[in-house]
């Protein structure tokens, strides 16, 4: 995918909540954040081995990988530094992302509790809080997108005022999968050539579609278009 999309491929990862892990997938719930961190480090090691021709020898806390059959080795590609986006469902996944990039989790810890404590005024708090800007500066990333549940989302970019995107949900029946939908729709839109603003609007509309359905659901292209242009 990275070769086909000429460096525009983005891998999105995230942990599911405990109820789904245990009762839906029948898998034990054990150290999800630490496992996610170990998984990403393993991925980076595998990609590095494929690109450089080195020997696979990853020995992490949860994953140990030492065998790379030639058939499964894609070899070097022109775009080896594949971005990995982590869903910040709760505080710990966000901390994991910062630890992996710059070990600056203290910044994230200052943002999340304020939003959780003052949910009714979350939009104002996020829009006026300087900490998202610090995340952008410290991680040298292009933007930070913060979802605010029923209050929509806020897109921060360096040098631009924050853009508040109101929720597109008309009626909420089940929020299962809303975060996954945002990540998938936002990433797909970016890979398809959309701007950050356009991708955020599309993702917000897609999330509004799925929360209006009972159970874990998906949003079709037609439903997203209808939600954006009623």
C-alpha cells in the first residue's frame, strides 16, 4: 500500500474497549496499552528489516519475532517511513503515542482530564487550551484532531486558528465504533487527496451516520454524502 500510494499510506491502529475484547471477541483483557506499544515497535522492526535487509530479531514484552521467510519480505520500498496513527480512545493510548514519539506524555495528561471534567464546555476548553499547540510543536506534526463526542471535533494546525466542526449526528442510538469510523474515514480521505479540513468534515459525517444505527455499524459512501448534503 505504501508503494502503491507513493508514500501517502497511513496505518491506523487502536485498542478496543474491554467489553468488546472479552464478550465480543472472547479474548483475555491484559495490558492493552503495553501490548499496543510492543506491537508498534515490532512493526517498525519488521519494516526496517525488510528495507535494510537485516535479520529479524524482535524480542519485546509480548511479541517475539525471529523468522522472516523470503516470500513474506517485500524488500525495500521508496517510502519506508510509514506513519502510524493511534486512536486516542482514552488517556493511555495517547500517552503511548507520545512515549513512542518523544516520551512527552505529560503534555497529553494535562489536556485529557480537563476535557473529561468539563464535558459541557469541552469545545471552549479545547479551542482555547495552548496544550494542543504544544503537542504539534513537540512532535513536529502537521495537525492534531481532537474528538469531542456529541460536541463534534476540533482540528488544530500549526499557524492557523482551531477549527471547530460540530457534530453531524441527528440521533444517537449506539456509539460503538464511532472512533474507529473517524480514524478510518479521516485516513481514507487524506490518502485520497482531501485536505485536513475536508477529511475532518467527512470523518465527522461518517461518525454521525454510524452512531445513528443500533450496534456496531458501517457507513456507506451514499450515506456519508447524504449526511454531508441533506
